[in-house]
C-alpha cells in the first residue's frame, strides 16, 4: 500500500502568516478515506471552525468514490477533527483573539494508513505583505539565474 499522498494548500503561506502548526486526525467514512488514498481531495478553500467546543473542517472537498454505491458521502460535508483537549483549548483561545483563523495546510496519509490533516494557526496578510513576498521570490529567482 502506497501512502505517499500529500495534498498541499499552496495558497496558505501566501495568504496568511502561519504561526503554529498542529497535526489532527479526522472522522471519515469508508468512501472518504478511499477517495483520499486515490488522491481525490482538495483543501484549497477549506477552513476550520469551532462548534460546541469541537473543531470541524469545512469546505474541504473529497470527491465521491468511483465504486461507492448509495453509501457514498457528500463531497463538501464538514468533518470533525481530532486533537487533544489541551490543543483544542489553546486554539480556541487564540481564535477568539482578533485576526486569528485556523486553516488546513497539508492532508496526508501517515505510516499507519490513517488520514491526517496538518492545520495552522494563521493571521491574514495585508496586500503590502503579499507584494513583499512576491518581490522576495523574484529576487531569489534572479539570484538563482545569475549563478547558472
């Protein structure tokens, strides 16, 4: 069984300042884990929010499983994240502060074959921060070109 599935949220580091990262388990149905193992998932527009003290990931798209019958899942349903109580408390206090949000950065299959979601505590970037990032990338690219 190959577990080299790593689905990244490439826009996350461009749109947000990533402060702290956590790895969370997810409550999934059978057809969802099969779709993830096939690489048919997207976390581009996903975000996390609290509901009654529990953390849920919303707007994460997991395509319907090809061989699923009437048991197939809803592709955009909200999924519960599994973290320790201490981590949940820490995240909940930070999110109530101004400007913090929780976004998924990486969806992967671990060594035991379980789907895990790396989430980050993030603060939104301003337009000028994004421009500075683009400028840094351009300068780095120019330096790399000059070396060759």
